[in-house]
């Protein structure tokens, strides 16, 4: 029997006790989505939340002109759809599976929180952290050039999902250049140019849906 990946540090599931996880799992049902599937759709009024147990997803929204803006990449342990699950308002973003994903669907999440006061406080802290992260990204968009923003996102991916390899850190990147552009607030052409610049400096090597970082400290410096 294959064990589930450990929750990503700092994500919702990693903050809960074993008893709280058991209660949460008992309150929901397991579900699986294939790569490319829409897990949640912006504007939907569904009342359920999802705790991701394996795989990665992107959270995105679209501008009035139809351009996709990637808001976040979430991995194992993430809580998704909590805002609409609590407020009964439409989904504020679309969640798409970047690879096969599994999770636990909970329909009465508000009821679970009513019975688990400690978890409600943890959720509040988590939401505040996401708001701070959104503020930080807005500052980045104004202060950094495209290469700096791309470097910042690659550092984040390396720290969260990177695996040590010969002389560097390998990230199996389930993102296209269009999606990376949507995550950095730049055009695909600008992202392609930024990646080429980072390759020319010897900081990274790119391949099909993967990137190997050979100088993480150098990448961090370029991200500033």
C-alpha cells in the first residue's frame, strides 16, 4: 500500500493533530482528479472545501480581457475553497490539477470548525498569512523586473518542491511557460527571455516541465 506524501510544511493539514486529522477525514470523502482537471471553478457556488493529500494544483483567475493570472501553487496538505465554504459566496478562483491529485472533500466545514475551536484559530492565522503573501507579491510586481520575479518564483518552487540532484536542486515543474508568465505577471516572451538570462548566467538549466537550479544562492540574489 502506497503511503500519502507528507503535508507541505505550513499548509493546513501540517498544523493539525492526529486526532483532528482523523475527525476531518471522517467528516469528508476521498476524491481524485486527473492532471488538467478543473477541481473548482471561479464563480461556482459549491459549498464544499478540499484538503489536498497528494499532487499539486494551481489557483488562478482571469482578467476582464481573458488573461489568466496564476495566484498560487498549492501542494499536499493545502486547504482549498475555504472562503466560499464558510461565506457561501461564489468561488474567487479556479483550481486546476497540475498533476494527478487526491484529497478529502468536506461539505460541512463550518460545522467542523464549530466543533474544533483550535482549528478555527489556525485557519484564521493561515488566511492572514495568505493575505500577507498576496501583499508581498504586489510589492514584487512593482519593484522587481521580470527576471527578478521569475527568479523569486523559482526559488519558491525549489524551497517547497525541490529535490537534491547532481550539483543542484531539481524541480519537476508542472507549469508551462504561459502559466509561469501568469504567475509572474509578465508575458510569455518576457518569461522566456528571463529564463534564457538565468541560463546564460549558469544559475539554472531548463527542460520539458522541469528546471534544475545549480546556484540557489545566486538565484536568491537575482530575486532581490
